[in-house]
């Protein structure tokens, strides 16, 4: 009797859940139904471990069995290393059981040579037990016949598969046109190499990576919902969704997660097991796949890998795991090759990456970034307690990537990198700019220019990296770097990156030139960033002639570009204190505000527009934003920085998306006159506006609807408004000379209006401790009030002989300011650390003061040509934004 592998056949319990994997199943069925006699005989479905290949194989086998078209289903199983010896004998027996004529032909062959029935010779099995009987009955087989071979990668080692692969890639082309073989496996090295080296038309390839992630997550959602439908705890839609997100597209993770949750082990409830899985600290939640990863890596690298092999694996994986964005294979290989030394030079693609196809995605499509198949593989490798010998160290990774980015920049940066022919047009006006970037700026150079500083920041000080930075910063390379980032529309990242580099090198002996060059580069971008971002050639034409005498760049670079214009007179000695002039409004700037992270500033103007600015280089990020029909008097960011609110003399309030600049809600109409003040609540859920119509309106920031009736109590215009620190109270100041305290939930006054000023209230603030209100007035006085009782905390004090137009409280609540220039002060602000004050005045200047001594630290800073009406410190205290009537 012909040998038969027991237990290797169809297992319907492994099939896909009804309604899942429909797209790929349709593709497979279409291939099987293709009547073309030249259609591929074999479909190789490959994908990483846990992506659901076997479920698809068993589903196809079940469907074909139901349709009477299943010839055979043969499934390999991990650990059964001898099963492969019965592959084609089993398929032959299955064919005989289905077709009487095949059975008779097979019996005749075995009768003539009984040894063939039990031979382990794969080649003889194919030729004598499959192809020979088929040739006897050729032309008599009606309809399609499908052979399913699942998990070929589990058949043993390379040698056990060698002859199977030879048969499938070279000899299976001789199968009758109505017989098809569906083969599934991981794309491990020998299988991938065999099928990719084969130029035969009889093999069709289909990758699990080609299935859209959205489709995979949808199917995992269906699978998870079904698996957890019979649990005692009723999992909510949100909890199911969290499992799906954590699976990251890996069916095997979802399967193991469901099994763990449903485990009958004592001690934990189903909900507690779920919570463990969602936790990044519980061992049960993070170790589901550890055994699988260890087995796979030992299969690929060896049970006890050679030290050289392990070192190469870790070196390559440092590039895979710790790039700031995934790189395509070619770019990854080039970057990794740049740090290989001459004594250990190797092809990382062939020796490491391709053999890791079981756990890496993107290998088989060179246009797809290489990344770990599942986020848990990344977590496994960077946790030494879990991965042991396979551990990949993050600090080492940043060191390697810092060196590789520097090496790539030295090799590939060059003058006029995009080969621009004219300096008379902006980057945006170069019609084929996108094609030039693709042609002349390689993916690895793009990555290196954009992420060098991230890797330097992650590297403990190291002389190799420091020397490479000195080599880059000590000559004209920074200009070429800036030029490349201009083409990539990434000039705004330069100040932060150069700050990181200068701080990393600071106080390290021998790197003074590099530090000075980095600091000079920051000033270059802050003063000329707008021009550089607009036009690459003007990095040279419009900046080098105007560099200060003491600039490192002036001394180092000007002589290397002798054809640029020469400045005959008016050269400045040092960089000016003003970081950048934000020009664009057509009328008076009434209000400015920083985003919470300090990266953006927003301005509102008499020209009826709002503009959002990049604070690093002064370029207009978004705008002008049109929505108001009148002057914009007040602007503010939401606490999370995602939205902006504005108030106008058209009586409306608008809420904007800070990222897109789109109008999210509004114009919101509830006031009948000018809106002088707007503010977000501390939780960002509400917006409050104060108006000339003597009312306060509170709006739902999400819906744009009024939360309650307008607050009424003032007999004059609302000129200033703020929330208490806990968001429970609203404080308003008015030109009726009073301050009111309101319940933020009900809109009711909590006490009688606070009276004590003799003129209109220009500014109200709540102290950081939440206990007091500070008010400034045109009566030249400042008063302090108890926020709970409304009682004065002290007598009014009069720090000025003119109107108090603006007040500010230090972050620790111990100091307040409103200080003088030659003329009226219109705006003041504390730095976040409370050590400095900035003030703006009628005299068009800005002055920075020391809080402790009261002395001027800097200024008067000249740059405006009219009243400085608004000021704000950035959250890090390093920048000041000023708005003016100029």
C-alpha cells in the first residue's frame, strides 16, 4: 500500500471565520477558475508568521471539498520532520481515492514495482506516483482539481525541502491545465530564493503584505468579537477595538490573546486578563509571542549563533528598529553599509534581512518600508530580559545611526543639489521640483538630513560621532544640508536640531568650532529662514552677503562662494536680537499668542484675518484665515494646541483647526457687538467670550453651541476675561469699572461685582495658586482680590502715572508686573520660569527686565515702527512674540 501521512489533511476548525478574508479568498478562487491553459499551475501564498496563511489554506480546501474539486490537502506541522517523506505518496493516494482511473493506473505501477509504494525518494514519488498515473489518464480528467500544501516552511531544514522546491519550481509546469496547487509558507530564505529565482510562468506569487491593513483589522475585529462572544464578561465595542489595535494586523496575536482571556486557569477574571494584555507592564500581557520569536530566531540564526552572526543580526536590527521612520530596503542597506568596517564587510540583505522575512514586513516589495511584522517583535528585541542573546541595545542603535547619517551626508550632500537653473523663482514655482527631489535626493540622504539630530540626542557622548559632526560643521557642508532641507520643506527643524547638536558638544574640549558653527546656523535660520524656505538659491545670494562680521559662517563660507554680491557698507558686527519679523498683516496686529509647545504663534489683526506662524523661522504656516468680517481683537490657543479661538468686532467668535487652518466652528453668533476677549477653559472643552454688548457667552468647543444663556451683570463692555485654574470659575473685567466672578457651570454670579477701581478694567488674571484675582485699570492702579469672597486682599497700589494696560503674574504667583518705558505700556508678560519680564510700549520698543533686580537685561529692542500692543513668551521661555500697530 502506498504510504500515507496520517493527520496531514484538512482541518476545518482552522478555517477562516465566515465573512473574513473575503478579498484574498476571491483572488485565489479566481486563479483556480481561470480557464486559460497557460494559467499558472502553482500559487505561492507567502507571509510572515501569524498572518493567517493556514486559515486561508484550510478555507480553500474546505470550499473545494464541498464543491467536489479537492484533490488533496497536505499540511506540514512544526516538529514532524519526517512528514515531508510522505508528501507526494499522500497526494497520490488522495488522487486515487477521488478518480477510479487514476487508482487503476497507480495500482498497476505499484504492482510492477512494490518498493515505490514506500519510497522516501521525493523525486521518484513525484514522477512515478503522481505524473505517471496522470499521463495515463490525460485528457480524461473533467473539471478543476486543487491540491493544497500548507506550511511548507515547517517541513524541516533546507535539505529536506531542496527536492520539493526543485519539483515545484521546475517540474510542476507539466501538470494538466486543470490541476492547481495552492502552496503556503513563510518567505524563509530557501523557499523565497527558489521561487524568486524561478522564471517559470507556472508559478504565481501572492503576498499577505498586499492585503490592506484596514481589511486585516476588520477581519481581526470580526474574529475577536466571535471568539469573545461567549465569555462571562461582556466585552464592549471599545475593548474589542483595543485588542484589534494591539494586534497590529497579526491574526496570531489576536488568537493567542483571545485564548489567554478565555483561559480557565484560576486566580484572574476575564476582565483582569484583558487588562493585563492592554498593560505594557504585566508579564502575561507582553509574553504571548516570546516563545514564537525565540523559536523563529533560533531557526534562522542557529540554536547557539556564532558571535559574528549574532553581532551582524544586532547591527542590522539596530537600523530596522530605531530609525525614526521605516526605510525601504535599498536605503536601509546603503545606510548600514556606510558603517561597516573593512574587516567585517558583508551583504546585510542576503545574510540577515532576507532570512528574517518571517518577522519583517516589506522585504518582498522594494518600494515598501522595512519594519517589524508586529510591534511586539520590536518590544521583544529591546527588552533584554525577554530576548536574551538577541537583545538589541537602543543607545548602540542611535550611535550607529548617527554615524551612518553623518557618513551619508558627507558622501551625498553637494552644492545646488536639485540642479536648479535659475535663482529668480521660488521653490514652489519650479514645475518639476518633486521629480528633481526624487532624482537627486536619495531616500537615505533625505532621512539623514531630517533625523541626524534625533540620533545624536540618543547617543551618549562619543568621540567618533563628535569628530564626524566637527567634520560636517567645520566647512561648507552645513550650507548644503540647509539647502537640502529647503528642498524637503523642512527648514523649520534646523534650529532645534542645531540646538541639540551644540548642547551635545558643549564643554567638550576640541569641538569649539563645531559648537560655534551650530549656534551660528541657528541665528542664520532665525534671521533668514523665511527667505531660505522660499528659494534655495537665496540661501547663498541673499544671506551670505549680510552675515555679521563675527559670524562663523561669514569667515568660513563667504570665500568659497566668491561670485555672490559684496556688501560695501552697513555690515553689522553681531546678529540682531530680534529673532524674526513676521510680516504679512495689512493692518494693526491686535493680539498674539503662542501654542502650548511654543512651535506656533497666532496673530489677529485689524485686517480681519488670523495668521499662524512657525516660531522657529518666522514663516507663515497657515493663513491668512478668513472668517471674520471685522477686526480680530483677541486670539488664544486651546490647552492641547489643536485649536484656536478668535473674537472680532463683527460680534462673532470663530474656532479654527490649528493644524489645517480650517474653520471648525463658526462664526458663532450670540453677541450683538464687538467681542473684545476670548479664552479656552483649562480642559479645552469650552470657550468663553466677552463683548461690548456687556455680556459673556460660553460655547461648547466641540459643537459650537452655547452652553447656557449669556452671563449678564456688567453695565459696560467686557474688556478682559479668564478662567480660574480649576476651570470652575470665570472672572471678567469691564469698562463699568467692576470685576465679576461667575460659576462656569451655571453662569450665575458668585458674589456682588467687585468695586474699587475708578476707571475701566484693562486686564484680569487669576494667580497660579488659584486664590486671588489681580486687576489692572485705566485709573493707574492694580488691585488684588480674594477669589472666594470677592473681598480686596490689600489696598490698591499705583505703580504707574498712566493707565495700566496690561498686567502679568509670575508662574510661582509671588510677583506681578506692569513696568515703564518712555511712553504708555500696552503689554507685559512673565517668562515661564518667572525670572524675566518683557514689556511693549508706545515708543515702538520691547524691553526685557530682570525680575529680581529690576534692571534691563536687553533692549530697548527696535524692530517695530508703531505701538507694541501684544506680547507673549514661548512655553520654553526662549522666544518672545510681539504684535504691533505697524
